[in-house]
């Protein structure tokens, strides 16, 4: 293999990896729809948002939100229609705990509620 073909091979590999990753993108909090922002701000008054990602790689889109409220680290997952279906505070599950047969981080109940397969690590 020529030395000049190595960067091309790496670029091709990177493009293929990104295509397989689907659509996972970081967002600014103000770019998130009000129907998602409002329930978070009501349930967790004073929350300071540190990171928001939209994951629409499979099934229904999910907003993953990380922030701080009253010195507590929060991690939330919320649907576009404003349903918070997973919440953790300092690593302790507040909402969304339970069986996870496919070990993908989403409980079987959550997967069933969102129309996903609880046996497929989607």
C-alpha cells in the first residue's frame, strides 16, 4: 500500500463509521423544542443544562440531557412529546429502573412503552 493511500483509507473508514452511527447530535438547550424543555424545567427547577443530545438512530427520537440542580448531577431521557422516562440523580435511578434483558441501558418497560424490542440491544 502506498503511503498516500493511507489517509484516503482512513477517511473512507471514518465516513463509513459515521454513517453507521446514525443521527446522534449535540444541541443547544435553546434549540430543543419547548415541549421538551418545559417538563424538564418544571420537574427540576433551577436546572443548569450541561449537555443535550438527540438520538434518533432507531425507533422514536430521544433527548438525552445532562445537567445540575441544587448541586446534584442529573441525567434525563425524554421523548419529543415531553415524557421523561428515565431520570438519574448522582447515579441513582429516580425513574426508569427495572429489568433490561438486552443490556442496552433501556429497561424492558421503557422499550415496550416506546415500541422497541426488549430483547434487541437497539
